[in-house]
C-alpha cells in the first residue's frame, strides 16, 4: 500500500489523474472508478444513497457525461428501476437545451446508474456563494429560461422534482440549465 501511494501521488502530480481519482484509487474499492464504458473523473455531489460524478468515455478523450449512482433497497429496486426507465423513455422526446434529464438507466449490481449529458459550468449556488445576490434582470432572465425548459419537460409528462440552486448550472453561453431532472 505504501508503494502504491507513491505511484498514485506521482500520477496526481503529473496531472494524469485527478484528486478525486487519486482518492478512489487509494480506497478499498478502486474498481469503482470504472462504470461501464466510462471512468469517473470528479465528484459533483451526492448524499446518503447517491453519488453524482463527471465521467469520461474511455477512448474518447473529452467526451464527458454525468453518471448518478443510486443505492436502492432490494425490496424496491425493481420498481425504482422500472420508473427510471419510464423517465428515460419519456425524456427522450425533450430536446430543450435548458434541461438535462437522464438518457440511460442501467442496473449495476445493487446500484442503478443514470447517465446524462454534462453541462460544463458553475451552479447557481456556486455563483451565489462567490458573487452574492444577482440583479433583478439576471434573475428574470434565468427564471424565464427555466420556465420555458420546465414547461417542455412537463409537456412530456415529467416534473423536475428537485429544482434547487445546486441543480441549475450556467452553460458556456450563459444559459440556465436545470440538471438532474426527473430523478428525485
């Protein structure tokens, strides 16, 4: 183990792995870095029963996705998996750039893994912490964009379920994007 930590530290210093990856590689379960055809790059957040990470598709440098791993009690695993499959299917018709819903759902042992597109940009929560309150005209623009995106999502028979400042990110164009839609 001590020898492994030297190599992991060298890879971290050379920026071959991220801090998150180094931490997982040093853990008792380093294999959890790989999820299907992807390798986890960084942790976005999570709670007691879930973890949300940025992942890169192996062999496709720069092709990033968000993977959400959900630990579901075995007695409700089938019904939750079925419901998430329905969400993925219903969300397939939603093409609005202001909302991100899962595009794939898979069982991976005792976990469910949801895949969605990655929005590279800060969350509204991060911006509020860094900059403080937004001017009224900015709030109006963000709110208007979100209402439009959420209306299209609702037309597909879906609801976001967890609209918070953490689950709204600004993309490279400055557009507000509701992420993690339909998962709660």
